[in-house]
C-alpha cells in the first residue's frame, strides 16, 4: 500500500509504502469478522438477558396488580398489593390500594344502609299488611251495611260510570249488577229502566262545584220512588261522581191513602149519628 508524505504546507516531500501478503490480509479480515460476530452475539445475549430481567422486574408487580384486580372483581375487597418500589409501578400499586380501601369503605356503608333499608322495608310491609287488613275489614263492614240496607244505593264516578249498586237498588229496578257495573249510566239505565236517574245526574254534573244534596221523586214501573241525590267529592274537593239513595215509598203512600180514607170514613160515620142526636135535642128544647 502506498501513501504520500506531505509537510505542514502540503508540499510533497516523500512517500510511505507497506507491503503485506494477501494471505495475511485475508487472515486479518477473518479475525476482525469473527470478533465482530462474537461481539454481536454477546450483545444480543446480553440484550435478551437484560430485557428478561427488566421484564421480570416490571411484569411481576403488574401481574400482581392484575391478580388483585380480579380478586376485587370477585368480591374480595380485602385484597391489597405490596409496595416494594418507588417508581411509577409503586405509585400505581399505591393508587390501587387506595381504590381498594375506598371500595371497602363504600361497601361497608352500602351494607349498613341496606340493613337499615331492609328493616324499614320490613316495618313498611308490616304496616301495609296491617292497613290492608283494616281496609278489608272496613270494606267488609261497608259491604255488609250496603247489603242489608232497605234503601237502594247507586254511585257513579266522574265519568258517569256506575261503580256501585247495592241489592236493594237491584231489587227496586229489577236488574243484575254485572249488566250495569262499570258502564256509563246513560247506557246502563236502559237495562233496568231507570233512565229517570240520568237527568238527575246530568243536572248535578252541570252544577259542578255548586252542586248540593237534594231530594227528588220519580215513578218507575209503577213504583213511587223518593231519591236523595248528593255530589261525591274527592280529596281536593273536586266533583268525583254522584251518590243516590233510593227508597220505594209506594207502600207508604198506599198506607197513607188507606189511613186518610179510614179517617174520612170514620168521621163520616160518626158525623151522621151526632147530627141526628143534635137535631133531636133541639126538637125537645122547642117542646
């Protein structure tokens, strides 16, 4: 190999040459290549070893965090992760433990509230049961009273549907309840021929808030009826329907008529002899 020699000014002053055999050069190249390959292999092995150590150091705490998260998901809120590092993984483990503490505290509060709610629910169910029993008894008494009443009772709601018709009313109008209950009174009245009540209900609906209880008389199928009609109000004082109390006074009027006729007859029969006796006494006085 030839190389020129120059001074500091760049002038050529000589040359330097080295002569080596080609075999020696090839040997040097092979040695250099072998050293490079050996260094590369050692570097790769060391890289894998370092990567394995680092992964073990990082993946271990992460696996522990994942296992702790699974146990918490399964309901084990006492699970905690041990903190052995002060790096980001340690900070993550610390946050995980704080989260587990918060969840455990929340679960404790929820369990306490749940117990209180269960106790309140049991008390409420007990009161509802007691109130339901009382209402059933009250409804039973009311039904017994309505059933045993001599007067007929018919009740309509805000939409003019018949919601109550006691046995006395059924007998007065000669009808069966299933044919009129929950039907509008305008439609149901044709079944029992009590359409006379429709006008009374209509008048009371028209009066609305000014409606007051009153007494009416009507005649249905030869029966003389006295009807007490009153508005039904809800909790807010609004019109909610009509309550009608119906009494058959046919027999009463017949009794009154017979009483009047009897008194009239007795008065007439008594009046005739008294008149004769009075006349006789006057004649004697003149004599």
